[in-house]
C-alpha cells in the first residue's frame, strides 16, 4: 500500500475522481428515478447513455470532419452545446422507445417484475448490437458509402476527432486543477439541481412522487400514470444524454459496449446512495468515483473496482437501504 | 454387407469422376488446379491453414491465407504433383480450434499446417498436432511459452515476445535515451508477458509499474502515477484501444515523454483513438512490411493487398514445398526437413532452433508521424 503516493497526490486524485463520479451520478439518476416510480431496474439504461455518446461524436464528425485536431474547451464550447442538445434528444428518444417497446406492453398485462427485467436485458443487448452492426444497417438502406465516416468499423472504438486539451484553471496544493474537470463537475451538479427542483416543484414532479408512493391512489386522484412513467424515462434519458456529453469531453472515445461498465458503475452508485433517491444518486456517484481513484492509488489500478465494490458491500451491511435511504416518494415538497 | 460395399465403390467412383470433370472444367483458366495432373501417380495432398478468417481478428487470418494462396499457386505452376489448400476457420478462438485440429489430424491428405494463427489457439492445439506428428509452422503466434512445451512439431517464423520485449527495452534505453520508464500493462497473458520482459531489460531505469483493466476508459489514476514519477518514457503492454486512451490522457495531463507500445497496439486504430496525442509514439512489431514486388504479386494473385503476416505465411508454405521437393513425403521426414531448414524468405532469413523458434528475428519500431502510423518505413531495432 502506497500511502505516501496517495497523500502527495490527494488533490489530483480527488478532482479527477469527482469528475468521473459526477458522470456516474448523472447516469445513476436514470436508474434511480425508474426504480422509484416502477420498482424496476432498467438495465437497458446503459444503452441510453451509449447512444448519447455516439450522438456527441457524430455531431463533431459532421461539423468538423474526421481529421484529428486538438482544441481547448473554450474553442469547442459552441459545438459542445450543440452536441449536448443532440445527445439529450437521442438519449431521450431511446429511453422513450424502451418504455414503449420493452416495458409498457408488459406493465399493461400486469406481467411479473421479473419479466420486465428480462425484457430490459434483452433490449440492452439488442440496442448494443444494433450499434455494433450499424455498418450493415446502413448497407440495407443503401447508405453505407455515404455514411462511411459514421459507420465504418462499427465494432471498433469510435473517437471524437477533436481532442479537448484541458487548461489549468487554478492551483490547489501544487496541482493545477483542469478546466475540463471543473466544467464536468459543475455541469452535472447543475443538471441534478435542476432535476431535483423539477421533481419537487412542478405538477409533473408531484405526479411522479404520487405514483412512486402509491400508484393506485395516484390513479384515483387523477394522475395519468402512463404519462408519468413515460416522462420519467424521458427525464432519465435527458440526464444520460448530458452524462454522455461530459463523458465524451473527458474520455473522447466510445464503442457499442461502452455503456456496459459505466452502467454497472452508475447502478452501483444508485444503490450506494439509496436507490430511488435522487440526492442519493449524487452522493453515491461522487463517493464511488473518488473511492475508485483512492483505491487505485493505494493498491494499483487493477484493484480499483475491487475497492469500490468492497466499499459498497460494507456500506450496505451497515445501511441496507443505502447512504440516504430509498425515498423518491417520501421526498418532501 | 458385400452389396453395400459395392454400392459404396460405385458411388465413390461416380463422385471421383464428377469431381475430376468439375476440376477439369474449372482448370481451363487456372492451370494450377488439380485436374490436369490427376492422371499421373499423384496422391491428393493438401496444406492446411488454421486461424481466424471471420470474427474480430478475421482480417489477420485473411492476410495469412493470401500469402499461402500465392505460394500454392506459384508451386503448382510447375510442380509434378499439385498441392491444395484446406482452410479451417477458428475465429481465433482457443475454444473452437481443438475440434478443427482433430479434423486436420484425421485428414490423411494434409501434409502440414500453416498456423495456428494466434497464441491461445496454438497452446490449445499444440499437443494434438504433436501427438499425431503433423508438422506446423505458425506465421504469427508470438507467446513465449508455446515453444517451452516440448512440441517438436511446432515452429514459428516470427520473433516471439521475449525477443520483442528485449528489443523494446534496448530501444527505450539506447535510442530514446530514457532514464526513467514507467511500465503499464492490461494484465492479459500477452501483455503481462511482454511488459515483464521489458521490465527485466530496463532494470533500474524502471520507475514504476501499474496494471489497468481491459475496457477501462478513465486512466486518471495511472496518469497521476506517471506524472508524479517524473518518467520520461512509458511502455504499455496491451492493445490499441487502451493504448490510445492512455496516450491521449497522458498528453492531456501535460506529460511530454515518449510513449511506446508493442505489436498489440501497432494498428492505425491507435492513432484514431489517441488523435493528435499519438504523434511521436513508437510501436514495435516483429514483422516488416512486405517488399514491393512481393506485395504486387499478392495483389495480382489474390486481388487483395498484402498485410501483416502475409510474408510469414508465404514463407511458411514455401518451406513445406521445399520439403516436398527434397523428396520428403511422410510427416516425420517433413518435420525433420523443417528442423534443419535454412533459407532466405520474403520475411527475412529463416532457420529454427531446437525449440522451434526462429533463430534470427528482427524487431521493427514503427513511428507515428504527421498524424498517421507509418507502416512503410519502420526502423529495425538493433
């Protein structure tokens, strides 16, 4: 164990860990909201995120072409906002599609929850493979050559042609904090704050909480639960789209199975904070990101997942419902 | 019983006739096919290829088969008895290869095997080939442990990971002039093996070692380790996706040293992932690009360009043909011929040591310059 390394680089490890954790947290919101409303784990949410990452890369390729270049955050801000919109739209559409195809028919027929779980896993594979076979899909509609920049080598890593070069923003304890990390953390905090307020203050949010507490009473009180459920999926998709944009700023590459590991981490973050709890997702995500980095520093990078999951087990042993408890419904208005 | 045997003979005769006819029909344009010489006292003989022709690494297997096809065509053009080629597609998987190896071993017409393509399938099938005495020459399997198994029928025509790792360490110390090297790998067999040899070669110049995971995308903790160790070079054992992400995130953190990796990363996709951060990276490989006239012959014969391992496969097939020309007919004689073979192939001088490793192999350093991986002009590492 290398305590002196951890101590000497604590600022850098914390900041980069928080940045990744903020992305986990945004994706975790999608798991946690759907769970809050339906008591269902939407395992296909990782693909909602993955489609968002491709939307970002495609916007960059469309505007910028495939020639690699390096730019600062300031130079790309316009493109980033554009790709943020694209990613949020694409992710929300995929989430809506999922709800319509993989969930609603089952819920309508009052199928057991296990069926919905299997349906989600199936949808997850189908979406990931569809992305991995996009060259053939383009071939079927006769656009293979026109879309070459977007679909070539469909199973390989697909990169954003623009590398965003982080600039030092300010120094803390000898480490220059990078603007990219600060932007990622602030942007996700802002998104989460906005979502939190939306759920607390709007009529739709009140409906969400009502369905989460007691679907039948909510229906009796005139809440259209189908509309609420669809809206919840869309909200999760919007957050995943934002997460995808931040991920592409930080990492810059994606592929058809990029959602899997990140989805597992985000799901873990949701459970860590208390699944069904919006603020729990934030706490869980940030804690997971930072503890991964600390674990990697102490034991070696190959141990970072072990450290993160041991932490999860320890916390669940002490607090079985997660750090902040499960309570989308109990959130006070 | 008798009756059915007769029927079988008749059937076989009919089939042989129709095959011969079909062969004659198709051989008009292609003098190499077997129909013409079938009348002479030739027995059917085939070379086998075992490796990935489909799947993620399918392109590499196709490169190999193209080399073999060219060798077969050139041999058959003036051979007394023609040789055919039987392809067995393992998809590069150690799980699928053993069943195919059993098929190859059971086929009496097969005189030898070019392959297996990869290290995993080599380890999974080596024993089968050894026990039945089928001589094999792999154009591409580089794992060190394969030739430690005592399989006397197993040969490779390419430098192994030991040779590559030693060369990489020398390159970092002598050519780059690095004094502090940070070594990273992705914990897979190939990667750990290669980085282990490099670490040995570096000795005191190694300032740190870390392992990442396959499919890891955020490298921030490793980057922190590299930058805080003041390393002036990084060696990464692994494949191009993680190598690209690592190179990119190191540059993003402001690190300015030399990035080096092995043949797992020697792919234009490395540059695609790393973007401009790939500039100046050094990627080693135990193979040189195909000579121009050879590449032209491959293109003319197979219609596709020569790629990685095409030269080695061509040379491997030609060693079998040299064995046939020397009069060796059974597996044992061919194997002995290979063991004592010495010659100059397209890929370089070829001779094998007692274990089946190629005796002299050159490792090449490929550079990323001007935004792309220069596959044409590598520097041989002394």
